[in-house]
C-alpha cells in the first residue's frame, strides 16, 4: 500500500501531531522534502510532504501565511510538516488557520524528530511499496506463464490477467476479431472497440494506445502483439484507474507471452510457406499423390475434402479492364515465385481474414502470394471461404462504391475497384482437378475485373448468360468494325441489311420464317443476304462467319440498350 500521512502520524518513533486537515490524512505521500524557500513551488512535482522551519517565512502574518499555504496546496503538496521549537516556539496560529482554510493537512514536528527521520520513513515505505509491486509483478508473470502453457492457453491467460488487474481483458486476432475475453461479459465491451483496434493494427508493432468510451467508465489500454511490420493481434485491458507498477508488470508479461503464442518464428513461417508453395505447384502440375505426400498433417486435411481455389489481385482505383493474365510462377508445371515480396496491404488483409477464420474452427487453409496475386485453397463451405465472402461484402458496404456499367446485364451496386481488390472463386473440386480449378478462378477473376465486381464465383459465370462477357471495350470495337459497312449502307436508305441479317441468323437461316418476321418476300431477303456477303466480302455459308456476326449484333445491341 502507498505511504500516507496517516501512516506517518501513526509512526510511533516520529511523534507527529495533527494541527489541521485531520480528515485528509489518507492521501498518498510520494516524498518528503525540506525547503526554506519563500516560494518552493517551482521545485515541487506534487504528492510531497513539505517540511519547513519558517526560517525566512513570516508565518505569524495572516496574509503571508495564507499566500504561502495557498501556493503549495495548488502545486499538489499533500501536507506541511512544521518544526516546533526551532524558529518558533509553537506553530503560529496564522499558519494553522491558513491550512484549515485551504484544506491542507498541517503536522507538528517535535524538536527531537529531525526532518531526516521523516524522509527516511517515507523513503523506506516507498522502497517497500516498490518491492511489493515488483514481487507481485514477478508472481503475476509466473502465474501467467503457467496459464499460457496450460491446455486453455490464451483464454486461461486472459482470465488470470483480468483477476490481477481487477478488471477485464480481451484478445483480438490479426483480422481484428475478438477471439477470447475474460470475464465473458467483456466480449461485448471489447467488440465496441473494433475501430480503435483497426487503427492500432495499421501502426508497426509494437504499439499501444489508451481509449475511452462514453458508454463505460473504465480505462482501456490497447497493446499490439508482434515484432514485425504487421501486428499479429491486439490485447485490450480495462481497469477502473491507471495501471500501477504491479499491474504494469502483469500487462507487459501478458503482451510478451501472447506475442510468443501468436507470432510464430520467422523460420517456421518460411518453412510453412515453402511447403505451401510446393504443394500448390504439384497440384497445378497434375501430381496430386506427390502433393498429398508433401502436404502431410499441415495441409493433408485440406486435400481430403472438396476445396475451392481463390485467386485475388489488387485493382488500382483508376484501373481499366485488362485481359486476364496467368502468372508464369503458377502456370501448371511451372515453378512458384518467391512469396512475401512486394506484399500488397489489401491482399495481406484478405489473407489475415481467411487464416484467422480458419484458425478459430481448426480447419486448414493454404495461402500463397505469387506474382502480385494471392492464391488460396480453402475448404468448400468452411470458415475461410465464408470469411472471403464477408471480406468482399463488408468492403463494398463500407465504400458504397458503384461499378462502371459494362452493358445491359451488368449488375450495379457492388463496385470495388476503388477498394483495390478483385477475387475469383472456383467451383468445389479435388486434388485431381486443381489445375482446372485454378483456371476457373482466373476466369471468374477476369469477369470480376471486367464487371467492376469484388468477388465472382465460377458457378455464377457458368450458370449465367455469355452476354455480360461481351460488355468489353475490345469486343465492342470489334463488333462496330465488323458491322460498320452494313450500317453505312443502311444509312443511305438503300435497304435494311442489319435488321435482315439479325432476323436471318435468329431463324438459323430459314428463309420463309425470317422473311415473315421482316414482312418481306423471301426473294427480297435472299437479295439482301447476297448484298451482305458482297459488302463484307465474307460467305454466310461459313459457320465461323455466322457466329462472329451474331456475337457482333448481340454486343452492339447490349451497348445500345436494345
């Protein structure tokens, strides 16, 4: 317990008497200091017992005494000790009245009690208090270490820490989700700090901050966990007051222990990354048996159940649709590129979200950064796949961005280009078809970029119409160029070749049905189709020509909103 004026008064060897402020003796005393300066305030820090003999102070003058007492009280001095029988035979009444008026405890120090004895008593008490705090801190460290090594791990550590602090504690994972809290009610309190935790995670570890909440009366301190560029987690502790020495030892110990449990060694991370690279390379090369052998217990469970392939890449805010690209590093049969280089924050965040979700459910997830992309194998219907979808949905809701229209069938309201990521998700598959799943994910990724979407699943592409894929600048340019001569011909009023071509192709070359749709004689339609062939210089008997013309008509119809 901190030394107080009351404990000094009760010290039998000091023989101190209370002359004023009897009801304010329980304040802590940080130090005892003797000064005969008329104005000692510039040398005070607050919390001192000021010892005086009034050598230079006219303590019998009410105005002087009042001014002196008021000054030291405002400076944070917790009490005055007046030496009786040195410069004054007794304690001047003016000084006593001033002490009462300003609610400052005034102690009478008998002549046989030297100031040094009071200073030694305070010093010994401060040292004893510090020793108790350090001892309690080391005991807390041992207890927390035992908790960290127990079967419950971090959960038990948080419970012990909360008990030491007489408060609450919570642990957040790398994605900012609350994974453990003690007591149980603290999980709701911790969830309200999501934005503060997110801001702290953006700073290099280690970092800390103190936050306040208008809905609560506790003091909350956040400590990031980790030693690298990115925080691997955050510890939150809530207490009714600032942390003391013993509590600070306990929190620092908890941070160190949790860092050890959440921040795996770099050598282990590199080994797991190389193993993941090798497994993915073998899967894409069509060697599932070898991939299983290498995967072992770390990734073996992932290959025993249907999995999905995720391919994600950053998308700059001003990005234009581009043709899909296959990184040479993961071309089936190729060699994986070194991972970890040129990491993109948005891909880091996506990987953290999926890995954290998988860790909470105990499922395996294989994430490999390569060629500026993130490639992930996730269990079909598992927590990591759900986290991927939630990551996209939350980002879109946060931004409220609108995609640029890509034609009649583009779906508005899910734009993510400004947020910096596009994600393609394959259909459920197994090790034998991993290379095919990768191509499916790439196709879905390409559609996501073209449509201004964040996440596209291959099932959506396969089950939908081909028309949205025509909503592309390059396709439109091709269609316009192919049909331009026919449109220029129609513009002269010499016929309706474009409409006739569309009707004839729609009726699969059936002359009578197409002529009936147009309201013309079949000979008129035959003449128009010969003119189409003459103008284009291409034969309508060629199925490739008919296919190209039909797609060109559909692309230009979508552009015109027909």
